[in-house]
C-alpha cells in the first residue's frame, strides 16, 4: 500500500509541470479570447453593424479561441488526435447538411466586414432597386422603391453585381428628346444647355452634352447628358426638373415636338371607277 501511494505521488510530481503549462495555456487562451472579441466588437461598431450580429460574431471568435486553448491544454496529458478526428467527421457531416445556411452565414460575415453597402443606402441588387433596411447573418433586407420588402440570401447578394447609388455623389442624367424637322439644331442645343444650368444640383464638370444622333420618321432625335450632385438633388428629381424646364423653354421659343405622321393612300378598284363613269 505504501508503495502504491509513493508511486502515485511520484506520478503526480511528474505531472506538475504539465498541469502548470496547461493552466497557463488556459489563462492565455481566455485572455486573448476576451481581447480579440472586444477588438472585433469595436471594429464592427465602427462599421455600424447590427448590435446582435456584432455580439454573435465576437462570441463565436471568443469561444473558438477558448476551444483551441482547451485542446492545447489537454494535449499535455493525452493524445487528442482521435478526439479531433471524430469532431472533424461530425463537423463535416453537419456542415454538408447545413451547407446553404453556412454559405449564407459566411457571406453575411464578409458583407459586414467589407461593407459594400450600409443600412440606409440606396442600392440595386439582383434586379431589385431599393433601400437597405438590415444586413443579417443569413439575409439582407431591402425595401424596394415601390414599397415591397425583399429578403435576399447573403450568398446571392455577394455573388451578384452590387450598385450603390448612395455612394455615387455625382450621377449622369440621360434625357432622350425628339424635335421636329422645322427646329434649328443649334437653337435647340443652346436652349437646352441654358435650361439645365438652372437645375438644382447641376455641376458643370464633366461638361454637359447635347448630341443629335438620328433622323427619325417625323423627328430629329437627340440625347442630353449632364451631371448632378446627388447630395443636393436625386437623379430622378433632376430628370423631372430638366424635362419640365426644357418643355417650357421650347414653348416660349416656338420649338415644336414632333407629331406622328401617317400617310394613308386609298386606291379605288377598277369596278368602282367604271361605276363612277
């Protein structure tokens, strides 16, 4: 019995260094887990991420680091390779079953980190134009300009071209216009250039352009290009003001818009001609 306790004490003394090392590994893992999770939370807050999402991501990072620390500490006492292999097989099975959810989750994290858009931005994604309401871990919520609420899977959002209208401080307005053949092209050009200069948000650089391009059936067709500052006037509002002012200016200068012209020819049949005789 005495030999048994002596052997047990000897084994305990031999294991003391491993206990000390394992203890320090656990302490360091808890310390760095808390430190890195707080840094991640601050970064996400600066990016205006949703509070619940920031908390979830920071907790995932924290417990991932702690788990690695626990595994490293256990490695001091026994080989955890078989245990990790079992976890890997389980993780692969679960990951395969939930691959769509995980794909959307990872895409959501990338969207929160890269920030191609923020909540409140006007965007165009996958054919939907609207305002971003929320960026979640699985879906992005958009309110379209006609009032619909769209939930787009984050994987689809990340794989599609993203147009961010809010970040485009300057936008070009394109106006297709047609005038009658009686109108003098240079007069038309001068009137249009004078009117668009009075549009709210109009900027002179790049230069505005009035380009005639087609002789139509009953009109000369042209395109008007000018730029506006979207922080002053939206693209749609600037286009509305431009069309209104140009219409009024054309009326004062007697510049007519074309009217569709159709020529109808009626040919009498030979029988009707003989009856008329």
